[in-house]
């Protein structure tokens, strides 16, 4: 009985590895892109750099809550930044 369970386990593992081998290039490419994005190796898009700048400005001005959402909305839209009460 143990031999049957072991044989079936190996068959399942071997079957899944052969089935996945056809998709490895796609999976490897998406994993590499995810890793590059997470590590910052991928160049930033204009929206991403704008988000970083606006986020840093909001942090510097110590804006929180609804005021921060309004500030970020204005900043990301490219309109003039609203004056915030500190």
C-alpha cells in the first residue's frame, strides 16, 4: 500500500512538472518583471515619479487624512498645489 501511495505521489509530481515546463518562459518573464519592479531596477514611469514627488511633498508638509487625499489629487492632476494649513 505504501509503495502505491509513493508511486502515485511521484506520478503527480512528475505530471505537474511536465505540464508547467511549457509555461516556464512566461512565468519566468513575469517573475523577473515583478522582481525588477520591487527592487526599483525598472525605470520609473512619469506617473510613478510624479507619485513619488507628490508623496514626498505631502510627507514633508505633514498632511494626513482627507487633506492628504485632496493634496494628492491636486498634485497628481498637475494643477497647482493647494495651500495646506499646518
